[in-house]
């Protein structure tokens, strides 16, 4: 990816270490390293700050070929792979939640062991899904494409959406926990009723 080489070139030109550049862009040194090695891409705000720090235009910093590479990262195959792992995660999570009560009720310690193994597998798939989401940063590509096409990003609504994300994740976790509790309670109630 040429943007990584460009960042490295300009950083050397201005005699900045990765840490010094990270401070100016309000990111971590590891983030700068990831950009330079092509593991991830800077977002539009970081790129604009970089162009200011490096006293160059965004067009000189971001080479058009980089946009094509970003676009390649979100190919249909990637979306298909993401959906595949997402579906596996959904099935495993459902099985994990629904099977816990019957397994523990009928097999006690062995049931707990099987539930634990199922939970660990589900957790590993969830980590794989999160890693895949980070690798294919669709938002970055869309921001750059909009900027290069002369479209203005609505800063206020974008900042509001970014501010909502942590709260949305907390609410989603609470809702998921509540649903799991209800399903487990119903499972135990049904098992008691049957016996």
C-alpha cells in the first residue's frame, strides 16, 4: 500500500519518530506503525491532520491507487466470508444459550463441561468476527471516496454517531444478557414442568 510508504517518507522528511507523529495526530505509536506497514488505514480526519503536519495536500499524501486497494479490501468475497462467520456465531450462541439448562439439569458436571467448551468455541468465533471487522475498514474507504469526490462530510452528525457507539454497545450487551436470562429461566421452568 503506497499510503504507508508516503507516511514513512514524509515522517522521515520532517524528522519525526512514530511517537512524535502519533502525538500530533492524537493516535498511538502502534497505529502509525500499522499505517506504515499497511495493516490498517488512517481515517479521513487523521489523514487531514497528517497533510497539515506534513505541509502537503491530501491528494499528494493519498495516492489514487490506495483507494483502489481499500476498495479491494471490501470485495464481495470478504462480505460473504463475514456473513458466513456471523451466521456461525449466531448459531453457536443460540445453541450455547438454549442447551445450557438441559445439559446442566441432566448431566450436571459433564453438562457444565460441555457448556463451557461450547462457550469457548462461541467466544473464539466472536473474536474472529471482530478481527475480520477491523481488517476490512469499510468506513475509512467511504470517507476517503466521499472526500475525493468533493462531498463534504457532515462533521456534527458523524461525531454524534461516534459518541453513541460505546453506549449502543453497552445497551446491546445488557439486552443480550437479559434475553439470555429469560431464555435460561424459561428453559429451567420447562424442564421442571416436564419432570
